[in-house]
C-alpha cells in the first residue's frame, strides 16, 4: 500500500463529495467536543459546538491543502 496514494484518494473524495466532507467534519468535531467535556472545560454548549466545528473545518482545510 502506498500511503500517499491512499491519502490522495481521501482528499479527492473530501473535495468532491460534500456529504463525505461533512461526515469527517462531524466526527472530528465530536472528538474535540468529547475531550472538552471529559476535561470539564467550562464553556457554553453553543460556544463549544462553534469552536469544535471551526476546528474540524480548519483541520480538514489544512489536510486537503496537503499540510500533512
């Protein structure tokens, strides 16, 4: 298996399939959300959801641009 080739397939799918992108975004955001809650960070749910979604989008945009 060629890792770069497989990552390129994922990136292509993220660019071309909006539902696939949103699935990744949601999963990444929920991981962040769970960590905030496990660590008992004091923040409103509204703020937390925004921060987690913004973070997930930032990660995906960097990943898609090849910053990995």
